[in-house]
C-alpha cells in the first residue's frame, strides 16, 4: 500500500479516515454547540450539531455564578452556584505551573548528571530511576496520602504539587536528549577554560531546550487533566482542580441543563488546545523519536 | 523474454524534470546498461520501467503492451536493488519463494525453481539463514535468486554492486555476466560505474541531466564518443581534454597545444577538421594513446617531448603526468621506459585515436 | 594545563548535587511508598486508631472476596479489549495515512486523532455519559431512528464495561496512531518496493510485511497500553461510579473505595499490591511471548 493505484482503494482509505475523524469530531462539535444553547433545550432530541444559538451566558454562568451569588446576584440556574469554577481554574493553573517548571528544572539537572557527569553509584541510581518509572501510581497513592496527611498538606495544592515534581520519566527524557548532544562541545569548553558548571549552564542546558519543551507540554497536559490524585487529596470545593470541578458541576446538574456543564468542559479544553497548537510539532516529533526503537 | 521500448518518456518531480523525454529501444535478451552520474535520471527511468514511479508523459512498452498503468507485479519484471531489499524476517528460502507462493504455484514447482536458482548462484547451503546472518555478497546473490525464480520477461538491476567492496564487485560482475549467458533474459542495468557498464552490457546508454547522451555498444562508445561528456565519462582514467588552436597549413591541419607543442591531425581527417581552422577547439586523447616514444605503426603517430611532472606506477604501466598549456595531461608508458620526475621525455601521440571537440556545443566532431 | 583530578572531583560533586533533589524526591514519593505499601498491606489501619497486625489476612480476603473477583475480572477484560481495539485502530489508521500525501490533510487527520489525548479522562467521560445515556442519549436516539434496538449503554451490567471501553478507546486511539505513524516512517522503502515488484501487494502486503516489520511497535503498544488500561479509574468512575452494581468497577476504583471511603488502608494497600502483581506478571508473560511473534532486526 505504498501508493494505491486504483481509485476505489484510494477512496476506501479516505472514507475510513474520514469516518473515524467524524466519530471523533462529532461529539466534540456537539459539546461546543450545546454549550452555547439554552439550558432547557440542551437535551432536546434530535440533537443539533451546529451551534444555532450563541448563549454566551452559559459561560458567564459557569465562571461567575458562584461568586455573584455570594453578592446576592443570581445568575441562571441554581446548581452552578455551588461550584467555584473560576477558583478551580486558578488552582489548576497554579498546580500545572509549578509542576511543569519544577519538573523541567529538576529533571534537566538530574538528566544532565546521568548523561554527562560521572560519580560513584551513578548506574545504580539510574537503574532506580528507571525501575520507578514502571510503578503504577496506585501502589504509592495510599502511603503518599498518609504522608501528606501527617504533614498537614492533605487538602492543599502544595500537597498536589510536591510529589509530582520529582519525575523519573522526565529525568529519563532529559537524559536521552542530553546524550544526543555531541560531547565534543564539552571538550571544546574545557579547552576554552570553562568550569563544569559553565559547561552545563551555557552549553547543555540551552541545547536541551527541545527536550524541555516536550517535557513541559507533557507535564502540563497530564496534570491539567489529572483526576485521581486530586480527587483523593483535595476535599474542599475551593481547592478543587478543573476536572473535579466539571464532575461536580455534572453531579449538581444531573440531566437538567447540561449546556452549562458543557460550557465548563469547553473552558477546560482551551488551555490544552493552546498548548497543542503551540508545541505540536515538538511534541509529535518527540513522541515519534521515542517510538522508533519500539 | 520481452523487448522494451521507452517512447518520449518524461518524469517530473514537483517541478523538477528528472527525465526529459527519452527514447530507448531494447531488444529481447539484450543487456542494456544505463550509466551516468548521480541525479542523471537513470534510477528514475528504471523505476518507471518497474512501475514504482508514475510516468509523467510518454509510454513504456514491455513486450507488446503499453504498461504505463499496469501495476509492477503484473509487468512480469523482477528487480534487484542496491541494498538488496531482502525481507528481513524471512529466511533465504522464503525470500526466494514468497512471490511464487502468492502466485499459487505448486510446492514442487517452487522447490524446483528455487533449487535451480540456488545452484546457479551457489547459495544452496544458505536456505535456512536470515538476511542478517549473510555477508554482503551472499545477500546480493539471494536478491538475484529472488529475481531469477520469477522467470520474468525483464530483469532490472538498480546499482546492485555499489554496496560491495571493490574485490567482491569485480567477482560479482563476472558472475552476473555468466548468469546472463545462462538465463538469457532482457536486462536493464543501472550503474554509475562505467567499468561495470563496459564489461557487462551489450549496449550502453549514457545519461546526463535527464537526457541520453549516447546509446552504443561498449567498444563503439569507447572509440567514437559523440559528446565531450561521454568522452570523459567512459574510460578510466578519463580522456585528456586540452584546449588547442586549429591551424591549416597547406593540406595539413595542425593543433597548436602550447607555445612549443603542436601536433598534426591525421591526414584522412583533413576534410573533417579544416572548417574549424582558426578556431579554438578542444583536443581529446585518451591516456593510453600517449605512450613513450615507440616505432611508428601508423601515419597518425607523432612524437613530441615534454617534462615529466608526476609518475604513478601501476605495475603493468606507469602513468605519466605532463603539463601542456597549463593542464595536467596523463599518458601511459611501459615502466622501464620512463624518465624520472622532472626529466624531459620523448612521447608518441597516437593521433589516429584523437577526437576534436567543439567547445561551443561540447560535441565531438563526427568522424562518420 | 587541564587538571584532570579536580575535573573529576567537580564532576562527582556536581553529579550528586544535580541528582539529589530528584533522587530524594523519588525515594520519598515513590520508592519509599512502595515499601511502605507492602508493609501496610499486612496491617489493619484507618489512620485514626493504631495499627494492628493482620498478616496475610488481607490477601486471603482478596482471594475469597467475590467483589474482588468481579473487579479484577473487569479490569483484565477491559485491558485486553482496549489494547486490541487501540492496536487495530491505530495500525489501520496509520497505514491509511501512507496514502495521504497532501500535507494539509495529513495535518488535519493527525490533529484530529491526537486531540482527544489532550483532554481529561474525567471530562471526556462527562460528555460521553450524555451521549450514551440510555434514555436521552444521542447514540440511542440515532439507533432508534434507523430502526435498531436501543442499547442500555450505562444502565445494563452486561453492556456498561463495553461502553467504558469504547469511551476509553475513543480517547486513546491517538496513542497507538502516533506510535505506528512513527514506525511506518522508518520502514526500509526498498523492501516495500521489492514487495511491489514481487507481487506482494494489498492485504498480503499488510500480512507478510507491515505486520511483521512493525511487530516491535505492536509489542510496545500492547505492553504500555495494557499497563495504562488496567489502571483506569477516571472513565468508569465518572461514567457510572462503577455501577450498575460492580459491573463497571475496576481495580483502582476498588482501591479508592476500600482505602478512602471505608478507610481500610491496609486492605487498600493489599489490593494495590495485588494489582501491581497482576501488571507485573502480565508484562513478563508478554515479554516471554514476544519471542514467538515479534521480529527484531
């Protein structure tokens, strides 16, 4: 199937691709258009795929109704007034920000050390890093919860951020990127009189930027969408992250008017979309590079 | 065994014309080599014959059908690739037999064919091995075996020896020639090595920048190149090309090469060359036709003196480099006859084998 | 003069300095917890009252608990179904992409298939729940229009696990898709050309060439895919909270219920360890089996 000669085969291929694309896009389209619909109509059948109304009030409601109600102003239906969505978005941003940059920072250092520095026990430590990459999160979540509980961090964003910063995967990724940088650069720097620190800071760290971008995108995306850990660790509404917020919204609304919930969903997808558009080239190349050797 | 015709064949890649309207007629059982430098379009042409590239314009005829729209597998061609292209996950037997299995030949027939091909190529003992367990030469043989068992109308070779080391290459060249004698199929052989083309082909097609420079049997290609490109491409070391001034003196055409060096063109070529008198032309002569001074055998032989600048002994001959008109000119002399580097030496130029090239058209002045 | 000794010393010091935060972090938040988990599984504990030794009581209970049996069965079946679907879809879609030469189309398809991976499993499940709602769901609506019987996607214990599989696969198709796209781009084109000339085309080409040549990628996708699928929590939790009954409950959900709802941290740890063991064994089996069907250069 290098190039199909016959038109029938070519048409079948495109048909298949388009069909699957439709299956993926259609629900998303429905989400967007229903998020703009009047709440009462949001569940009407037959479903309308394209937005016909543009009720931006839904978005307004999702974001602000909680706060406005505190002031005595009631917007829209009652239920969303229980969900401080704006807070949740802020929380998610805070968590993702610190985790992303924390990971990038520490993994860059550690990755470099494993790639280019020599110290006794390096191989053992690296093996430790590799091994922990394969540990599923559930095995560690209970002890981590207990630890954070004892430290008083169990309903805080800090408790969410801290355990997420040391990343075995991130270290591994950065190490691979640094290994690809030719060591002659290091030797040139030594001859030029640079110290080890300068070699790292001025040569490898800047050159490892693509790796850091990939790591950053993956880390941000993963933690923006995380549900399990926040569900366990956080108990107060105002500390929730966005995925928790969406589920909370849904629970309050039931099948009443889902357009507000969908508005929240659309809002939650926007950052992911932006990150994708910004870094999609880097991201897909990074993933492809890793998949080559199976 | 089928004949092949390429008619006004053209191929464009994203605005770049790789093959610019070529016409070739290949007879049944003929061994034709396509030679040329990288990028000349020879591989593209071969791939179009195979059906791996679409034709932009023109026709490809194999046997008596136009195959432009026919899939590769239905063209009855077999191909041997530069990198062997063996199926890495199949052993040698499977590599050779898979095409036959898929065409539903009987097991007996398949074994027979594979055995026959293996015997011709000397790979009977390798049947169970995987490609990665084979040496380069063995892989190439298996690749050829895979093509032979198909009993195709045409064999296509795409630089099959380029990845082998020099000694192996020479060995395999002879093998290919012997196989062609036995199997007697039409062959189109692409290479950038003119020695391979000369030794293997019944006819050579020299290509340059998407076009055909000349189509001729090897000896004719050597003796009567049509253009400067062919003259320089065929023959190793390359033909010497020296700028000269053409002068007519009475009934003799002279070529003034240097302040103190002039050589007479053979008398028989007076009519041919005298129109160019007064012009600056290019004098072409192969190194093997500049020798140490020898007794004259034909009237075209002519002696001259020059200083030796470099000597390169080859054992059988010694290459002598002299300087004429600012250019390095190469000659071949018997080892014992050469003077030392820096010394002056007498040479004989065998002018019967000279060529005169028009620098404006880069064509050899035709001796037909 | 370059002082080799002091260079080496600096490298050592810097080395430890650089890896220290990460190593400490890993020890505190990963390695340590694993060990603690294993120990904890041997105790009764609910944080409030002191620990009581339980020995292997939790594991015995696990082996006999009918809920545990259902849960692990669900988890395993889910893992297998999802991996098969993901590989099938990812492989075929990536294969089809080889025929799409226009770079705008390529960008379009790549983005579309990849996009759902950027979303939260919880979020996806929220709107998918509306889609698959038995009474008002859009899927059932269209089924009834065509005349097909409606399916109790989230309300029947026989179907709900399938629904979760569908939703999960919908979101994760991009993963295998990208993997196979990468794998196909590294195939030796000459071998594929040789196949064209030899007559190995169409479906045969897929069977005899594409499949064996990317078998390492299929293996990788299966191993990683299974490990991820078996840890699923967001989708079944958000879709139906595990219901009806326990038909949509997975192992991680059980850990959540046991540890954080019933506050039985010891039992919860035991379930986690058991899950880890299942993953480990399944992965080892896959590694062992790969000799039979995976082809490496």
